[in-house]
C-alpha cells in the first residue's frame, strides 16, 4: 500500500486537531525517499488538513532535517522545506524565522 493510500484510509479530518501521525512519518519518509516523496505524500491530504497545520508539518520536517544532518545538501533541503511551508502559509512567522535562522547559520 502506498503512503498516500494509507493516509487516505487512516487520517481523520480533525480540523485544528493533532497531526502527530503525519508528523511521525515525515523524517523516515524523507530519509528513505527524499523531499519529493514527502510532498507527494501530503498532496492528497491538502484539502483535508488546514493550511496552517500543513505548514507546521513542513516546518517540523525542516527543523528535523537541519538538526539531524549538517551537510550543505541538508541545509539546501531544509531551505526547500521551509520555502514550501511559506508557499502553503505565506504569513507563517515560524517558517519565516526558521528560514532566516537556517540561512544565517
């Protein structure tokens, strides 16, 4: 079963609720298949998860990538993740701050 099929069956639309299950999948999926796989995983969920919550999932992943790995490619990937969060929620202060801190490091 694909991750997206699993997500459609197992994720319940909870509005402003918790998305810890999705969040727990982020880093392992990223490590196994890369950021494009994470984006593909979330695509079918885009209309079920509020934009602010979706951005939070990306922000958490970006932080995990930047803390977990310290290479230049990891920094580039984390930057792309934070930029995706800002595409979803352009006014998200956490994403703006995380991107600013990552670029400054």
